[in-house]
């Protein structure tokens, strides 16, 4: 949109990846004179807001400087040799697929830092909290910006330690085991993924994603591709998470502090699906074709399973925890993303990428809301909240109740909001899957996934009824309505959800050319 | 010079053999000087030893320009007993650097032990440490089996005495005896293997043996095969490979902490460099025998080591050292993976380069972890893992550094060098088609993360009592700082050690 010179773009992208790391180191040092603030705690939390804000600003400028006429072209690329022995290059770049994810990550992290500035989760020192948050940001942003398989693995691993500590130190009940489950599951997945990445790299002689994508699997035999897809796919599927590898997710989400849940759902899960699109689809197409029906089947089971679990949690007497419920709903939503990818068509993959962003915005918002609800009422247990009649948030805190209802309705995929397009396109893709994939099978998947949307609507409406509506007696107990800082943190998410719902071309115009190119044989 | 004298007296390339020689000579000097130095000046011996090890390490510099050989066969100058090639220099650097760091740890340990009733005899201690280091530095340069076994013994015998050196400590003496008896058995087995091989091939030189083994008389081939397997036993013992690992935990606990650190790094270096020399240089013809054997050994070693480390209870006495001991067994398993891969791969030298790179990373961070353990042991002599709780509140820098070392050992960022060292090992395995071993290793990496991260997390918990601060002795500070700087520098530029995984070392 605006013309920015290539070297400035390169610098911006490098800053987005490295800036948070420097900020993390600085957070551990005492504040310099002049920036001491009211107290050391306040100073370091403000430091977090400043750094994430600067990164967000850089990401926005990068998005403005991005040449929107050529979204399929890698832009702002840097390519420096780092470890020649392993052929690891610091190769950064963005195209229409990674740019939205990059901006969304920067936005969500900034909102989390802003939210924590006013509402620091209970736990040890804020300095460590801010440092971990920034390392996490760097790892996630790097995942979407790197174009080297081993660097991708490094970025993938970089988020583990910060997330572990965020859950284990600042989390709620049951945080210890939940944090362990999170890190051990994901590490096992990612080490297996490393084996697959090495197999690809050693057999084709390069770890460069662009070169490999252009090669489009021609230098890899089918058997190598099949093994590689299996290994890499397991690692990515754990992260996504795909049923039946999802079992770490509900616990981690339930135990994590609010900002931890937001980032986990909004950003970390996307690293898995991004890997499917960026690595498996273009680099190992033959292997992917072999596994696509299975991936789709697991995805559909995930959709149905997630919704049924949510229904069970939502019903009266189900002792359902709202955080847990949203976590299970993530399993369902990510099922749609995986289904879209498994169709291997431009429509499906575009839908998957759209659903990725939508899920990040909507579920991020929902986790913010539920976290705030817990701060107000002291519980997220649906039965305790709603009691016999319902929690009556509409009456007690109208704005808060309205926002929650908005989040729930957006999550169930109401047309006109962001949740709709991604899932519809994924179903569309399944209606006409890529050549070589069994159409009857995908039609069946489509029918079941469609059933899943109905179930999703059912449990989301139940949640709205039980939390937002209720008897007059419930209404008498006041709940603080939305406060200024909460408005600041949530409004961008609401606005973007509406924007993406009403004007999907804003995203699809970016992703579509890049996806077309990726499926046809790599990026330019 | 007359021709008779020429045939009897060899010309020796003193520069090439300087590293082990300097270490040995300084060791003797310290032993003699001990007799003449007043008791209150004994600390001087320590500094002389540290300087000697530093000088030995510096003497590697002039050798960098090219391969040198000495003690060659008369008539055939290509067959030598001592060669200083790239492999030798890297391992000698590793051994001497490791010994130097262990010496720094020892300097403060000896000072602290004074007046406690468990003094360490200084002159003997430094002599033994330097002799062992000399043997360990000689080993990677040896190119015939006799020198190799002699070097192995020169490295080991002083180590037994070092383990048992705590005066008036029964545990120490028992540990030394256990270590001694099992080690001697392993060496005897190796010697038998060597004799079989000599019988089958008629030579002890590694390169000559390699060609002779290619066409062994059919009647002798069983003998040669048995010789190959038996020879490996002694070195596998030193590496602490399963099933030759049982001495490790007790020996590490019984030994003074710096000696345990020394054994965990230099002792292992002796073992795996010996293994590399015999397998890759001497027995390439029998790769189908030792390749699978090494792969099996590697899988067993890492699994048993990590399972052992997992079982440690945080509140048991010496559990920190015990955990480091078991984890060092697990790490030995990773070190063996590329050697096994060398048996399957066409490019054996590249594969073993991964072992060398991994060992360099391991040496730096493991010694660092031991250094922080030595620091904690000054105030909490029982050295339980639970004693590390809240270390961050008392000593933030030490705690951060220990966390970094542990995460390097686990192979997770921010320990980037640990991560990439593991990647090279994995890539050697995948490249050689050892998929199953890579998967076993992957599972082990996850198991290992559990105990490393558990320990790391403990460092940052709220302390139980009021944190106590106290001064850290200079040598200990130096050791911690040195290893931390090394670890961080390597994380920024992993190429520094990983380049060995990319080129031929011999």
C-alpha cells in the first residue's frame, strides 16, 4: 500500500523476530533511571507493553509496506548463512500466508501485555512474567517468519519453556500436571517432527523451504515423502491439536492464566496448522496425498468429538468448566482447519487459513472474557455460575454479557462474522477435493462436519442461555461491568471479527494467490 | 650420526607430543615440589597445575597448521604410533580444557576441605590429576593398539586413586575399590581382544590392521571377530555404556565433586575417542559387526541412563550428583549414536564428527553444571536436589546459569547449542538409515527433559528459608564464568563446534 524500501522491510521483519528477545533480556535487568515508574513491578509491566507495542507497530508498518499486488512473492527476505555445517540459514520472509498470522500474533501478544499491565495474574515476580511473554512472542513470530526447516524447528521449540513456566507459575488449579502434560506431549511431537524434517533435508540436500517448495517433492521418492509426512504430521498434529492427540489441550487451557490461554489458543495452535500449509503441502505433496483422507477423517472426528464434549460440559449438572469448554471447542474449530488443509484444494486451504485467523480472534476474545468472568465471580464452573436459572449477565453487567454473547455467536459461525467464512470454505473444499482424493469419502466428511456446525451452534447457545440469561433474583448480585482497560484490550478483537466477517476479501486476497502458487509448485 | 645410532635412535617430533608431555612433566614437578613447599604455601601447587594444563592446551596452537606424525615405523613413514591430526587436536583440546576446568573446581574444593577432617593431600591430588590428563591427552593421538591400551591405563589408574582420595571417608574408599575392580576387568578383556587381533593380523598399528582385517584367513576370522568385540569392551566401560555403567553413580558420589566432574567429561572422552579410533580407523572391515553392536549399546545406554535419572528422589542425600551421574550415562548413549551410524554410513568420518561436536557441547555445559553443584555443595554438603530450591533468590546469576546448562543438556532453547548438537546426532542417525535408533533417542530426549526441567523449575521456586548470600571463591567463579561464556557463545555461533560434524577429521 505504501512504498517502503526493501532494506527497511528486511530490518522490520528482523526486528519483529529479535526485538522481543532483547526486550526479554532487558526485562530481567533493573529499570534504568527515568523509567523506574511507580514501582519496579509497574515499570517492568510497562516495559512489556512498550516492547510488544513496538513489535505490533513494526508488524503493521510491514503489512502496509507489503506489496499487496504480489502476495505470492516472498517479501522482506533476509538470507544469511548461520551454521554452514548443518546448512542452517537465517532465512526470513513473509508472503500472503504468513503476513496475517504475523500481524495477528503481534496484536494478540500486545493485547495480552496490555491486559496484564492492569490485571497481572497472581504469581511470582512480574519481571519473569514479562520476560517469558516476550520470549514466547519471539518464538511464535519466528515460526511464521522463518523459511528454513531447522530454524522452523528451533522456533517451534522456543515457545515450550516460556509456556511451561507461564502455566506452572501463574496458572490456576491443577497447573503443575497440566504444564507437564503440555510440554511433554509437544516435545515428543516436535522431536518426531525433527526426524521428518531431517529426512526431507538430507534426502533433498537442502533445508531451505523455498527451494524445497519450488522443487515440489520432485527430488524425494514417494516412500521418503510418506515417512516424512507421517513424522512431521505427528509433530504438527500434536500442536494443532488433532484428535486423538489433543488430550494435553483442555488441561493446559484450563490451568493457564488468562493471557496464557489466549496465546495458547490464539497463536500456538496456529503454528501446527501453519506447518501443514507451509511444509507438508508444497514440499511433500505425494506423501500428503496418501495421508489426506486419514487427516480429514481425524479432523472430522475431532469436530464431532469436540462439539459432543462441549455439549456434555454445557448441560446442567455437567460440572462444566467454561475454560475447558472453550478448549474443547478449539479442538472442533481446528478440525475444520485440518479438513480444509486435507482437501488439498485452493478453496479448502484458503478456508483453513481464514479459519485460523478467525479462531485466533474469536477464541482469544472468549478466553479474555472467561478469564475476566473468573476474576469477577471467582469461578468458571458453569453450574456454580448459572445455578438453577442462569447467571443473568445481561442484567448484572449488560456490556459484559453482550460481549460474551457476541463471542459465542461468532464462534458458532454466524454469517457476517469471521467464524463463518473459514468453515464454509473448508466444507466447500471437501465438496470437491483435489484430484486423486476420493470424492465420496470427502463428501461423507463434509456431511459430518456440517453436522458438527449444528452441534457447535447448539452448545454455544446453551452457554449463552445459561451465562447471559437468568432469573431476576440472580440479577440482584452485581458484577462489575466492562472496564476501560478491558475495552481497550477487547475492542480490536471485536472490530476485526466484524471486519473479517463483512469483508473477507481483505484476507482472502492475501492468501489466495499464495495458496494457488504453493499448491501448483512452490513460491516464487 | 652413525648408521647404527640412526637405526636405534628415532628422531622425535617434540612439538607434536608436547600436549601430553607438558601435562606429565608438570605433574612430576608438582609431586616433587610438594616435598619442599611449606604447608601454608600449598595453594601454589594448584596454581602451577592450572598453569601447566593451560600451557599444555596452548601447545596445541602451533600444531594447527597440519598433520604431524612421530614414532613411525622404520622403513614405512606412513605407519606411526603417534599422530597429531585434526581429530587428535580436537579431543586433546577437549581433554585438557576439561581437566583445566576440573582443576579450577578442585582448587576451591581443596581449600574448603582444609580443617574439615577430610582434607585432600594436595601434592598427590595434583600429580594424579595431571597424570590422568596426560594419559587422556595421549589416547586420541595413539595409532597403535599397544599405545592405546597404555594411554587408557595411564588415564585410568590415577583416576582410581583420585576417587579414593578423601581421607577418612569410607564411602570414598569403597567407591574407588568398586571402580578399580570393574575397570581392571574391562581392561583385561580389552587386552585379550587385542591379543586375538594381533594373532589374526600380525600387527598392532591401526591402519595396517584395517587393511589386514580385510582379508583375514578364513580359519582366523572368528578369532578376529571376537577380538573386535572384546577390544570394544574396555572403551565402552570408560564411556559408561550400559551394561558397563553400574560403577558410575556410586563412584561419582564417593569421589570428591571435582573428580566426578572430571570423570564425567574427560573419562568419557577417553572412552569414546578410543572407540572411534578402533572402530572407524582399525576395524572398518568389520563394520557389520560393531555397527549393530554400537547401535544396541547406544539405545540401551540412553534408555537405562535416563530411566535411572528419572528415578532419583529430590530429597535423597547426594541426589543432585546422582542425577548428574545417571544423566551422564544417558548422554553417553547420545554420544554413541553417531559412532553406530558410522558403521552403516558411507561417510564414516562425517558421522563421528557429530560425536565430537556433541562431546564438546556436553563437556562445556556438564562441567558448568558440576561447577554450580560444587558451589551449592559448599553450604549444603548433602547436595540434594531439594537444596536447589529457591537458588534464584539467593544467587540469581548462578541459578540462571545452571538453568541454562540444564536446558542445554536437555536440548531446548534457550540452550540452542544443546538443541543443534542433538540435531547433528539425529541427522547422523537418519543419514545412516538408523531410523529406529533415532526414534528411541527421540523418546529419550523427552524423558530427559522431564528431570532436567524439574530441576530447572525448582531453582525458581520461592525459597524455604531466608536466602543466605556468601562470597564465592575466585577459582569457582572463574570456572562457572568460563563455562557460561562458552555455552552462550556457542549458542550464538554453533558453527564453532558443529563444523567438526561437516568435515573429515583424520
